[in-house]
C-alpha cells in the first residue's frame, strides 16, 4: 500500500504553528493535575509499568496517565530522569537501568507520550526481554522527523539536529507487542508520524484528542488504559 493510500492528504501535513499556543494553553490550565507523590502507584503486586514523559515534560506532567494505570491495577513507575530535554547518548542505557530497578524479574509495560514513545520503542528494540509491550501516544516515530511543528524548538533545547539524534530512531516495529495511539486533532505531531505504516506497529488506534490530552487529561488517560487492556488481551491470545 502506498503512502497516499494509507493516509489522507491532511494526515501528511504538519499541524499549523498557531496550534502550539492552544496546546500550551490547554496544558497550563491543567497544571494542578500534576500534584501528588512521585513514587510508584498502584497495587504492590500489580504488573509493572513505566511511563516516559514527552519532550519538555516530566513525571508530574503525566501524573493523570500514571493514576489511570494504577487504578486499573498496574504497578506504575515514573521514569525518574527529570525533564525530558531530548535524546542523549545514554538515554536507552539509563532507561534499561530503570527497568532493572522497577522489576528485575518481570518484563515491564512501557508507555511513552510523544518523544517518550520514541524512547520506548528503542528501549524495547535494545532490550526485548525486559519489555512486555510498548504503547506510544502521539509519538513521532515514523516518517520524516520534521513532521511536527516543534522540531526547531527541539533542536534548540536538545542541542542536535532532529534528524541526527545521538540514539537511533528506527521506524521498524520493535520485537514486542506494539500499540500506537494517535489523533488527527493533534496540534503538534502529524498523523503520518504518530500512526506510522501498518507494518510499524501491531495495532493503531485513532483518538479525537489534542496532543497534550495524552499526558494530562483524566478522561483521555482512562481511554488509553482501556485500549491497552484490549490490546494486551488480544496479543496474549
């Protein structure tokens, strides 16, 4: 199937720059949702999960997502690396050590929002025995790395070209069950980048939320958890 057959014409476009302002405003209005402790959440005997925040976000930014996973019975852990300021040469190594801290015995579900999802896919590629499944939320893992309207900001903050990061960005599906959740209402990342091609994930699910909702919206977080539950049940069959 060609790109034009797999995607509509608007899916291939970068969201207009003005939508960054509406996304930022939406995030700021929900900043209070990030209050609460940053330790692991959920039942102690729950299956382990790790949530990786997006670019210029941290563990508080994805608090609602972690709460929703914990409410569903997961033992959810923060990434504990502070603000996500872009890829670093040791990013995957640090995340692998985090998996060892979280669960030295059981593989871990890794959920990544935006850039965090790109990290999650590469973590699973490097350590497939340590990752039970990967879920990406509005993550620009596929196609041109400039299929978003913050790539210039990324280069300024991260200190390297978006198309030459210090860790590989490989669109091929990682060797673990992989779910990509994306939205045509995303004001940051192009649908082409966040949905990817059919062979790049085991399943894709379209939401109707904006980009920030993946990390900070309570209602969206609950829907994400429902999709994860459905996906993992199907993958286990």
